[in-house]
C-alpha cells in the first residue's frame, strides 16, 4: 500500500483502497457465543468499481515488495469442495453451531497479540514495511485491501450470484456476475425492499472459487488469480471469520444485574475487529444483519426496523436488522444482553414540549425538492416524516434499573425529540432505541443510527444530566450521522455541533422554563465550559488542541484511498474535550454574530442541503457566509475562521474577548455570592462566638453546584467541618454524576477521610468519569489514597474499558 506506518506513533491507519473499489452493501450472518466469547459467521460484501479502474498498461510497475524485495506471499486457497447449484441448501436459519470453531466453553486464546493465529496464516508482511500498489499490477492481480484487526479470517470466496433463482428478473446479463451486482446496487430507491431481498438471496448463494487472502496487523488483503483491475475483481465475496475475545471493537462484560453481555464500545479502531470492512468514511454503505443468540438474550442493532426474535431450534433465536441509508461502516452498532424493555406510556399532547418558535415559520424549513445525496429512501422526501415530531422509541436496560429508567429517562425522550424537531426539522432516522449500557462504558453516551447508548451515570440525581446528554446524542442524528465529517480529524463537525445543540434542545424540552430562564441556564453552561476549556489547554499537548490539524491537506487521501488519522490511537485523546468545547464556542460565536433567527434559519437549510453526505469545515463555513446578508458578515471569512478557531492551539482570540461577559452571567454571580458565604464559614474558628450570624444558603441548580465546587477547589484549605456542612446542605452524595465528580475532587484534595466511601462508589459506578480521580489520588502521595485507588482499580480492572484501563494502569504503576 501507499500508506507508510511508523509503529512508534499513535496514528490510526485506514488501509482500505477505497479509490479503486467501494463496498455498497454488507450482509452479516453471525452467531454470538458467550461461553467462548466469540462472534463468528460470514459477511458478504457487494462492491462497485468506477470507470477509472479499467485495466491499465501492463507496463505498470509492481510495487508489492517488502523491504527485502521478496514478493508478498499469499495463502493458497483449498480447491472448492462443494459445487452447490441450488441456493436452497443455504438456508438463512443456519443452526447455532454450524460455524463453531472453538469447542463450547473454550475461549479462543490463540494469537491475541496479532492477526496470525496459526502458521498457515502467517505471511511475514508487517504493517510498517508493507507497501503495495493496490490499483493495478500490470501482469499482477488487483489487490483488495479491507480494514481488519483482531479477527481470524478462515475463508474468502467469490459468490455465485448468477445461481440465485429469479435473478434474471432485473438484470440484462444473468450470467455475468459482476454485471448482476452492478445492476443490483443501482436499483432505484423505491425498490429498496426488493433490493434487500435479493441481497439476502445472493448472500446465501454458493461459492464459485476461493480467493487468495492474507492479513497483517491492520488489514485483510484479497486477490483473485487473473483479475488485474478492480473491474475484473469479483463484486460479491463471502468472508468466513471469527472475532477474538480480546478484540478491540466489542467488549464482553456483565451488566448491572451481573448477567453477561457484549456490545460495541466506540473503540478508536471502530468496527474492524468486529467485521472486515472499509473504514474510511467515504465508503458509505448499507447493511443487513442476521444475528443468532440464546433465546433469553435481546439483540439490539443499528437498524431501521424494530426487530423481533424468530425462534430457531430449542434455546436459540434469530434477529434481523437492516439499513437503507448509506453510512460509514464505523457507525454500525450491536449490543447483545439480557436487556428489559421499558415501555413508555402512550404519548399525549401533554407529553410534548411547548414549541417556542424561532421567528421563521414552519414552512421555511420544510423544504421540498431533490436531495443532494446518493439515492436512498430519504425521510426528507417523505411527507409524513417531515411532520413527525416524535419518532417511535424504545428504552432497554437491565431489569435492576427499571424503576430509575421509568422515573428519569422515559419521560424525557418525547420532549427532547420534539424539541430537536422544532429546531432542525425532519428526524433523519425513523426510530430510536435507547440502551443503558454497563458500568464499564467509557463515555456518558454514544449515538449510532437508530440507537443511543447512555451511561448509568446519567440516571442519578435530577433530570438535568440525563436530559442534556440525551439531547446531545439526539443531535448526533443530524450532525455526526446524517451529516458526517469526510476527514475524521475534523471531529468538531460532530461533537461541536452536538454540544452546541444540546443546550438549545434542552431549553425547549423543559416545558416550564421561561425564555429568560433558558438563556440564563445556557450562559451558565457556557461559563462552565470556559473553565473546562482553560483546564484542557493548560493540561494537553498543543498539537492535540487544533481542530483542523491537517490544514490545507484536510480531506486528502493517498492514490489508493488509504489515509492516517493523526493521534487516532492515543488513549488520552478519548478523554479530551477540546473538539467539543472549541467547536461549541465557535458555533456560539457565529450565532451571536449573525443573530439567532438568521443562524438557525441557515442551519435548517444546511441540514436539508447536506443530509446524507460527508462534509469538510469549508462546506459549512462557505455556505454560511453565502447565505447571510453582507452587512452581517462583518469581517468574517473562511480564512479568518480557520486561522482564529480551527488551525491554532489554545483559546481562540475572539473567545478571549468574551471572558468578562461569561463571568457576568446572573446564575454565575449568584454562585459567587454563595462561595463567599462558604469562605466565611471555612474561616470561622471551631468555637464560634454566640453573636456570629448563621449563614443562610440559597438553593442551587445542578450546574450551579458544579461551579460552586469548582470555586471551592481553588481554596487552599477547606476544613473537614466545612466539607461536612457542604455535604449536608446540598446532599452532594445524592446529586448527579457531574456534581459528585467535583465533590470527590474536594474529598481527595483535602483528604476528607469520612467521605472516602463516596470516592470508592464513584470509581466503581461512574467509570466513564472516574479516570481523572485516579490521577488525583496518586498525585496526592498519600498512602491511604493510593491504596484506595489501587484497590478500586483491581476490583474493576477486568470489566473496565480497555483504553481507560491502560490510562489508569500508567497512573498507578
């Protein structure tokens, strides 16, 4: 390949040669085995190549050589043993153990440190040395490169799609397999059901010849003897494979009830350890998946349909999901466990948020006309979808969380969905599942098509944390999923927008909140984010504070389509918020500069223009400047915004000038008054004079409590008596996770031993937020605190998210 990798760096390689050939559809057929902790089965990939991939001159140089100039050696396939011509023998209801490789109860422990788990598969191609022209090799064969890691690939074969009965109904060339696939992927959007049916039939068709394949650390390479170009290469291939228990795309763990489960964790390597795929975002595809598991389990997945289980042989069931909107393979999500569905009460008009309109009328953002994306059944062209304020939704969690879900989460979903609709218009996805994931989940939330993961940390305290996080993940339906970043280094296009919109959605979702109260709460959250951004830039490398690190090369890829994501494997990057915070402040700056009516009117137009597509920063900024009156542009330009906000480290200059305004927020000033009271309390001698007046403390919102505790953290000394009074006044151990996190910081800083139980509880139950506390416990150099940190880590290490565990282990040992 033309990507050179340096093993000493923390960059993430995207190896797939997407410039030559693109996956258009995946069909997965998988078994989930909890005893061996393996997912195994087959994936069928349907490809499309372009005219530019036609056979070149045979004089093209062969570049598939290692440093020792030895030709790359590929595993020779065994002769095809089963010449099947009737597709009925390939039933979709394959028995649970049809593809079992490991014996029951045995974990696959072979080859945990690499992809070569036996001598047959070892090829001697290392990721750092491998350099191969994947487009054309003259007399050599075309090489298909897929992103693949931590997988055991067992067999690769071409699929004989011409053997599917009835295939001649929609193809002019029933004997030309690649032409059949070309016509199948090109079916118009209104024939999507028929298309999915034929994808399924084709995926069950017999093989018609095994293909040469090999793996290295980051990729699976496949070729067919005699196929010299992407056009000649088979356009439907089947890969039989199995995951590894330690694979980094999924985590095998236990839920809050102690029952086993497995789910995709939003790993830095995305889904390449779940199935071989094309990872670059440009490879937008559809998929359908059949997953078999024990009948007691529930399978949730990115899918347009609310799947119901089909009973197979005794003790097992099958679940089927599909997606017709093309999206990057990295957005695919699966969760299998003993989840219980919490059914919401029937929606009534009282459940809906009161819509406070931005001045443009509804007609201003219910656009009609042709969409700009590739053809698919688009909700923006569906009249009923464009007026659907609340999409169908379900909530799943372990049974032990049923009560708190019903009290906290279920009532929030309708108003949050309705608020999002009132701001941005048509929901891009037709339904939503919300799953409360296990305690080892490393984030507060994660959005995927049709499904959102929420941390259990969002369920404690009042509804504020749960509501704002839910709004954040709902916002990703538009920014991050329906509209994605073409270059993953521009993470702000997803996280900055979601952080910005969570405040807007949440303000509208709170029915009882007056407009001036909503504005004050948003100003307070801006004040908190200012503090976090200051901490972030003071405690992180400058190069990781830049939102557009590739500058003018943003979006560029190699000739083959492969690329490298800078710092994509850095475990600390997972915990950084700079893309969230600087992106949020940039969008706040633009909304304030243009005026909210102008800004949100534009944002709805932008969503309609770019949904279903990938964008770069300049796409958003250029359209913004083109769609606002010249008198409102002031000195704004794409170049200035790049310079001031996206391509520099530290706090942007325009934001520096807003610092005083942030401090003048009314709710923040109320906190300052309360801080002064606590400072006076803290200074009082233990034995007070009788004439000393008792302080009266005001009731504070959760965000105000966070700010209060942050201010108190700046005090050099806070006495145990003051800390005890603080806890009793605000019931800090019962507040939401954001408040309890700051409370734990105070406990650690001032060695308040009576409340160490609160720190232990936080490290066990709020793992998504506890990483920083481990560092504080160790930096204190207090033997008791260090012992507490090590004990908590040992208790949770086996279940902890792998990236989090690596960061904590480095702190502790």
